[in-house]
C-alpha cells in the first residue's frame, strides 16, 4: 500500500469522528459536557439550555456523538446522564493522521 493510500485510509477511519465534531450544536454539547467539572453527567434538559434546541434535536445530536464514541451515558432509574467518554482512541487516530499529513506538507514530498 502506498503512503497516500494509507493516509487516505487513516482519514477515512476518522471521518465519522470529524463529522460528529463538525456541527456547531454538537460542539456546544461537547463544551457543555467539558464544563461538567464533577463529570457526573448532564441530562437532556441541561443540554437543551446550552444549545437552545428541542429535546428531540438534542437527542439526535447525542446519538451522533455516541456513535462517534465521544459521548456515553449512564442510567439512574428513568434518568439518563450524558458525559464525555474516556475512550480517546478516535482522538489518537486523528492526531496521528494530522501529524503525518503535517510532516508530508512540511517536507513537500511523500516518503
């Protein structure tokens, strides 16, 4: 496999993660979850206030973030509490791709 093919595969591997990060409302959810100092998790109404979105819209964005392994939740009775996952493998993949792309750009050539 050529280096460009590998680079394309690596970019493809993080495309869902990038799509999840690319939406302004999902970014607001992520920032609000980062502000949750105790990491106890937040409920949908708290995220509705942070995003000015309806319950169904927040739930949709949370599903996208969960699918991208950015957000997870725990259930307490009938309540769901959403929090940022501690799984950073997707962030590591993105960092590796960006590092390799930067090195190629700085060299001006492919290995």
